[in-house]
C-alpha cells in the first residue's frame, strides 16, 4: 500500500506555497486525521490545488501556507487518509484504466531500450495519446470524480441540499456507494422482468 501511495503522491505532485503567507509553525493548528473528519470541500481542494494546507483545520486558506519541513508530517497524514479511502472505497474504473495504460507505456519503454527497437515508439505514442485522452475528460481529480455532478446526484437522491464544507468525505463516498448499489439492484430487477 505504501508503494501505491508513493506512486500516487508522484502523480499528484504536491506543491509548496509561497513563503510570504503565514507559516504553519507560527500558529497553533489541528489536522484532519481521517475521512470522517475531512470535509468534502477540503478533499476536493487537496486534489485540485495539490496543496497539503487543506489538511489543517480552522485556518484562512487564502492567506495560509506551510513550510517545507512540515511536508513530512502532512504527507504522513495524507497517506493515512488516502489509505483509508482506498481500503473503504477502492479505485474507480477510470483510475484503474489510467494505471493500466501507464503500466503498458512503462513496459513498452523498457522494451524499446532493452531491445534497441525504435519501432516500438509508435506504439508508445499511441498509448500516450490514449492516456492523454483519458486524462483530458471533464473530471476534477485523477480518480475520475466530477464532484459537482456527483453531489447533485446525491442531493437529488436525498431530496435535500448538502454543504460541501460540512459533509464528511467518508459520508459522501458512502452515499455514492449506496446509490450505485441501489442502481444495480434496480437494473437487475428490470432485466429479470424484461428477460
């Protein structure tokens, strides 16, 4: 699991913020430590802005920054939270396709250099185009989640509005799982009646 996270961390390319803002050590702060605590809004910001500052509670994010020496602690917290996500909800189908394409490209590149075969470059270019196409779809994060559409689906299903800053990430993904399970049950019942 640690290897997988390190690979994901490389994909996310977590950035550091400018040091002109308030450093993390100059104030007292608390972290979000698990999916139950972490609001969906912060989860989305972690993926879209790729900045660990969204793991910290009760700060003004627009003027807040973290010091590079704090990345280790924040990285460990993020790793724990992301491991919890993977353990509870797994990977999406789109993310699995992206990982498989990345694996195939890596193998092709190794074969090209080991066998000194430049004709493999065309196959690599094709796979890289497929990967680019897969990544360019209208999504928010690498897992293929379009959070706004999913939140609207959940709100429609519940019949009430939800606040992303109040809704826990775990509850959000649990809602999605329940909706998906219910949808599959309805499809099976419909197929039985029609078939």
